[in-house]
C-alpha cells in the first residue's frame, strides 16, 4: 500500500475518532502529553534546557557575548533566535539551508519572547552605542513527535530562566550574574480535527489538521502573541475558547519551567 493511501486512511481514522471525542493515544481533546524539562542540560552553555512533550524533545542553549548594539537601538542589547530541525529527529527533515518549518519555529518563539518582554534588552546595554550583550537563543529539535512550537518555547524560556551573564569572563564586571527575566511566556498549540479542537497535536494529528492556532500567554494575564497555521478556519467563539484553554495550560507549564510544578 502506498504511503499516500496509508496517510489518507490514517487521517480519516483520526477525524472519525475526533468526532466522537477520542484520540489515537487515548487523550482527551484538552489534554497534553507528559511534560518535563531538564535545565542545565549543556554545561558549556550560559543557559540551557531540554524539554520533552510526549515523544517530542527540544534542546535550547543560550550564549551571551559582547557585541555592538544596532544603530536604531543604541541603548539596548540584542536578542537573536535560531531553530534547527536536526535531520536525525525526523525523516521529514533534510540537511541543508533552514527549512520553512525551522524558520516558523524560530520566528514564533522569538515573537513570544519579545512581545512578553521576557528580557529587558536595555538591561543588556554596557556602553550606549558601543557595547552591549548579544543573547543567542538556539533551538535544536532532537525528536519530532509533533507540536514543536510549544516544546521549543518551553525549552527556550527555561534556558533563559537559568542563564548566567558571563561578565567576569569578558572583563566587564568582577563577577558573573544571573540573567534578569521579567515575564515567562508559554505557547499552547491547538489543531482543528473536524468540529473538535485538540491541544498538543501529534505529528499524525498535525497532518490531519484543518487549521492550527498557537496562543502565547504570560503570567500577567496577557495574550502576547498568536500564530495561525495550516489551511482551515476558526470562528470568533473558537478563538475565545482556545485562549481560555491556553491560559489554563500556560499556568501549569510556567510552573514546570520555573521548577515549581509538574
């Protein structure tokens, strides 16, 4: 049986299950797979974390080094986010230039971090117009089991929460100090399967999805970012319901990132 036919049969099965409130792995529509985070996973990084959401594993590393601020923001540091879809993590990924999926993950994660003002970039300024800290946030997908965006941001914010500014190493201060983190955004991704909207989609559910919506919230009760993906539509009532669910899940995942929940 060809791969296309097999995929079509699986998609039909997933949609049939969703219509009766069921999923392939036995979860409810509003249930995440098991979530865990391991901060400090890479000891040579200035901050790092390995995040698991079910079979999905994403590693984020933070590197801070002195650089020159942008001309239009002379009193601020620089934040740059990059995502890599490691070919060994999925047969869908290939080596070479960044793929559209990698670009989407990096942009959506970067947008949430910036919009939530996770880092006050003005605090990363050393000498206005001359020197500032550049914060590199690298994301590596190690296992792709679906829902890369949520796992990527969870890994990134956990790494930032445990990052250290290496001021002593570069002769900028007499001692290193913890990176100051203001807000902790969490992204929750939902996929439409017929009339049902499920959270934390697997790879197969993403393939069967008829619209994807990612909502980023923070602990201040704000929706800081939103991303629409796949082909499909959400009604205003759908969006309101998804946002309510995102706040609920976000509270739990923030506690996991901070090391105070599970």
